């Protein structure tokens, strides 16, 4: 029986940045209602990766780090540390 998926919690947290362009678009938006809708859409977008997941991620170890470098493709870099 396997209860954990082969990802750490830090990797799962980084997956929330998948739809970062919604925040970029909201920052450039002048209409406050549209801006709020884009931020709300980003907030619920993190559920898009949890549809078929039944296992929990591994808990991060003390001092564990995870780096996602998407600087060239999307203009951001994420560095997480426990």
C-alpha cells in the first residue's frame, strides 16, 4: 500500500505557480472588478492539479530545498526551503 506520491510538499506548493500569468494580467488591469476576478481565478487554479490525486506528498525534511527555474520561459524563479 502506497500512501505517498513521489513528490515532496515543496514541489506541490510550487505547482500553484502554474497559472501565474493570471496575476501578471491582474497587475496590468485597470478595471478593479476584472482584477478581482483574475486574482480569484488564480486562487482556485491550484485545485486543477488535485483532481485525480488521492495520495499525499512527502513531508519536507528540515533544510530541504526545491528550486524551480522558469526564468527564460516565463520570467520567474521559485526557491522553497523547509
